[in-house]
C-alpha cells in the first residue's frame, strides 16, 4: 500500500514536471521565432561606477526622475517569454513593459544590485498596487493576478526608451569577452543573486548615444534555488530556498566555482533539449579566477547596509523579508572579500 502511494506521488510529480517543462519550452520557442541576431564584441559590458556609495538603489538605473507616472493606459499584450506581460503608457506618454507574476519582485531587486556595481540594466520600477485603464475583459495570461476591482499586485514596469536601438543578443561564451574581468564579474553577480536562467536569449545588445552596450535584460529567475527546480515556486522569489542555498561550491588556489547556475532537477529530463541546454549552463559559474572574484567582492563591499536594503524595499518586500534577504547578500559579499 505504501509503495503504491509513493508510485502515485512520483507519477504526479513527473506529470507536473512534464507540463512545466513543456510550457517553458514553448515560451522559449516563441521568443526565438523573432530570429534574434547574435552580436559579438566589441562594446561596453561594464563601466566603472565612481559613485557607488552615493547610488540610490531604491530608484535604480532610472533614478527618481524617471519613475512611472499614473494613470496608465493599456496598449497591447506581449505573449513572449514565460511571464505574463503587456505594454502601457503613463501620464507623460512614456511606454512601459509590465511584467506580472513570480519574477516581478526579484527582478526589480536584482537589477539594482547589478547596476550598483557598474553593469547596464533596464530601468525597472515596481508598483505594489497598480491600476490600468482599458484592460481587456480577459488577458491571455495573468488574468488570475488581477483582482476583481482591477488592481494588480506587484507589477514590474520596465521603461521602453526611444533613444535605444535593439541590435540583438549576446552569447555568454562570446570569445571577445571570454576570460575578461568584466564578464567574470558579471558571473559573480549572477551567482550572488542565484540567477540560474542564463540563456543567451536573456541577454541584449543595444545602441545608445553612439555606444554599443551589452547587458542582461532578464534577471527574474533570482533569489530562489540555484537551478531550475520543481515545483517552480522554489526556483524564484523564495526567501527560504535562497537562504539555505550554497553560494561557493569549490575553491582552488587560482579559481572559484559557484553553485549557480546549477543543473536542473532530473524531472526536467522529460524535455531533453532544454535539460541538456541547462546542464551546459552549469559550467558558466565554474573556474572563475580568484582575482576577478575578489575584485567584484570589493566593489560590492562598497555598498552600505541601507543601499542593499533599499534594493529590496524597492521590490515591495516586507520589512522582515528585506532584512533577511539583505543578510544573505551581506554574508555572501563577506565570503567574496575573504578569498
């Protein structure tokens, strides 16, 4: 009888894993239908932040002056990716991409921490209670995240700049950036955040003010487990999983291996193509030169306790959760600087 119950449980888990994997595969396939062009360097991946101590992480890359200004008007739904999204305009006719669901809060905090130490990020803001005029009677995705009175809880708004020209995506293994301090430092940031979704499609190359800029455009799979896990609720925006996860996997005299990105749980073998892709990602966090890891640790150590907490306050977390997330970040920064 006990064995029958166990078999039944595993069957449910397997079916759930199959459905989750298939949904993710379809989302990835939908994104790739746009035939994104892969761009190689040269360009700018990192710019020295001479003002780390004075950067306002509550507002992030866009600053206080670029905050979205209600009221918001619905424009169109966006069916790309795995998270519900749609476009709105605000009171000043600025266009914003709204992301709902599990990635909204972690992405808001993640972009601020990456931006603080010199990496290029989107201008992200989070609205805890957002209302949008002209919403359709029913969205294709995310309808369950909108209350009956039309209030959306925890919506991330990304500014769509008219001054930026999107050129394509970039490859984590681009030979131009290979073994550069800038790329290695970015890998350290991804491990710090437990951002395990390091698909190239989540990277972006833009042209702005005559410069070609390389950035990570999607950091939503952060602050949970170090790899894709089942159920999905453990993998992102999960304080308990983030707190107990391993940060540094192994060190040698010359290199550091981080746990993130970790290989996905075996249940995802039901989608062999995606499973293999994510297993290959695991090496992105390995063999990082100790000197580059220490360098990034020194930059992160310039952040004050208030700045770190402001990144999580901006993401709409409770005061208690802000303290716990910040404690993990501070502990990890200390591990980097102690190398």
